[in-house]
C-alpha cells in the first residue's frame, strides 16, 4: 500500500505511482506500507543535510525499515511499514529538462529508485549499482517503452 502526501503545488499522477509501487513490490515479492512525500527544495535540503550531511537539494531520499544486515525489521509477508520516500518534484523536473526527458517518466524512475533503496538495494559498489540500475530499467519499461 502507498500513502502519498503532496506538500507541493505540483500535480502528481498518484494513480500511476500506486501502480508502480504495486508492480515493484510484487516483482520483489514484498508487502508493506510505503509513505511517499513530495516536498519543496528547502525542506529537501534540510533533510539531506540532517541525515546525509550533504548541504544541497537532491531529487530523492529513502528511509528504509531494513536493518543493516539486509533483513526486514518486520517479517516479509506482514503488513509492515517498509519506509518513507521523499521526492522533490522541482529537482526531478530540472533533471528531466536537462536530459530532454518527460517529467512523468523521470518522476517514475526517481520513485522506482527510491523504492529499490527501501527494499535494500544500493549503488555504492559497482556490482550492486549494476543490479540496482538493471532492476530500475526493467520496472520503468513496464510503464514506458
């Protein structure tokens, strides 16, 4: 289940994002509640500094309920809180424009990226990054050709 809280003025296709969450969770054989919050650049900068010690705006931050050993705090298959994703639509729009991409497609890519982080994927090491980005592309292609 996806709980969405849009604290920006940007219109968001919530139904599409619910479908994306459903597809990714089914594909990864996970269940649970995800909180998705859309925030402006000032709030995103503050969160990024507070939790990542980076004093800049970013497009997405994910706060997972997975332990450091890669195990879910709650048993798989239970209705648990998987975590929270914060997305800054302004940053997504800027990146989409720089890369000459559609905003909605870039928003879905950003959301998938955040979801994969919640589920324990990372891109710190090249091998892990390859796995994560291949999954990201696979799920993105189910919505956009």
